[in-house]
């Protein structure tokens, strides 16, 4: 914890720990006009990377429910943004960030929603500023696995009540990206689409894979997939044995993620 405190005080915080987004809250500009036509985008003034799984289909032709949203942090939501999310029936906000991140940039949740703190990194934040290590950590660390398992169960429970769930971290690309990859894989979406959804953070954040840790690189996602495959045989094995979801829980979540 002492190491983490020193890093939070460092003057190079914004660049060295951009993974966690521990910088002063700023109001984002409205999404660029070209973005507004993307059916995945949920256009909000206070976020860049809020989107659904619209347009995606499973390998057997089912579409994905619009009641699951992925996002960056909600600290800069306007009242109008919050009303838009409330109109979507958002009942559950799953915050994958650490305590210092939440304290610095607290969510402005929409009305009638409940927040759940699901800290993926915990006290291990300082050891995971390197993203290659972080994506392996998603698979190898027991605490991270418990966090992702809880996130998946919260999504499933919310969908079971015919309400909508939103999950997010700070930039909506790493912890959120892995959660999205798990949900899409469980739903039965092919790997190419999973990777396309992951890489879309570069588009919505208006950055590139070469922009350091501001963007995403496919090698990072594949690091998690490779680690999961090595340890558990597949992502499905990781969900079943690594995260501890039963066959029944997986089948229920799969059915709830499908819109038809």
C-alpha cells in the first residue's frame, strides 16, 4: 500500500499510470459527428467509450441484448447523460476500479441505479502498470478472478430481472475490455468479433494502438487469452474453473445475453 501511495503522489502520475486514469476529472467533448452514426455508441457528453454490443451476432445467428453496456468512468456525466442512461433502464453499475480511482473520480450514477464496487486490481495496482503484466494478472490472480466472476454474475442477475447493466473501469478499455470479451465469448460470438469489439476502444477514444497506454493493442487481449488457454484449456475453461461459474450459471448467462 505504501508503494501505491507514492505512485499516487508522483508528478508523472497521468502518464505513468494512465491505465488507472488517476487524473483530475475533466468534461469530455461530445462525440465526434462520425461517431454518432455508429449503432454501438451511446452518445453522452461525459464519456467517450459508452457503447452496447449492437450489430454483433453469435455464430448461430442470435443478436446480443441491448441491455448490457460497457463504458469508461461516469464521473463527468451531465444530468442529461444520467437521464439518458436511466431511460435505458440501467439498474446496475459495476465499477471495476480501485478505491483510489473511485475516490478521485466518483461515479455520477443515473437515478434508480445501484452501484457495485468490483475492484479488480486491489492492492496489486502498482505491480500492474505494465499492461502485459496486467492482462496476465486478469487470469492468474485469484482476487482478479473473483472480481470478474462477480461482475458476470451481476450482469446475469440484472438481465434476469429484465433490467440493464453497465460495467466500466476508468478508460473503458482494459478491465472493461476483458469483461466484454468474456461476455461475448459466453454468448457465443466468434473470436474475430470479440477482438473487433476490443479494438473499437481506439476508435471511440480517438486514439491508436501506437499511442502508448491510451489505446489498446490486440496483443494485450491475446495475452489474456493465451494465459487462459495455457492454464484452463480455453476461455470457457477459465470461466468455468478459474472463475468458478457452474454449467448452469454459464448457460443462464448465455441465454440472457441473447436477444433472439
